[in-house]
C-alpha cells in the first residue's frame, strides 16, 4: 500500500529535511479517505490505515493526468510513455500544482458504502 511505503520511507530518511510528503489520488479515493462514510470492510480497513499516516498530504489529480490510470489500462509500451515515467509536467513545480477540490460522494465511491439498517 502506497501510504505504508511513503510512511516508512519518510521514517528511514528522518535524518534528511523533507519539506513534505504528498500523495496524489483521484476523486473517488480522496472521497473515501476524507469522507465520513461507513464502507464495506475492505475499503474501511484501507481507509483506516491510510488515515493513520498523518504526515502524508493527499492531493487531487484528474484521471487524464494520473499516471496510475495509464498502468491500470494495460498500456503495452510504458517505458516510452512520458506521463508514466515522469508524471504530469506540472508536478515538478509546486507553483503549478492544481487547485484542490473537495471530494464529494459519487456513484462509484458510494458503491462501497455499507447499508445501515435502523
């Protein structure tokens, strides 16, 4: 899980000044992480683990600029894909970072919500 890798790397490199640790994600994942919903066990367990890593700042990246989406589509020539290898062009300059959105529930994120009977 990426949050564990970032957390452990941050701890190992604690002797080096690191200005910040950022994790970029799509709106669905951000809604799960930031939301107050009650999710099915698989999602709930992962959200809990992610939220334990307080030093990680989570930010939104649109799907069309998200390298993870390229890998999930099964692209056959990843080595020559600039987006896959280096990320979006704006990533290296924090002044160019995208304005952040407030992740709102969507049909996809809500599909993981648990039905609560009263």
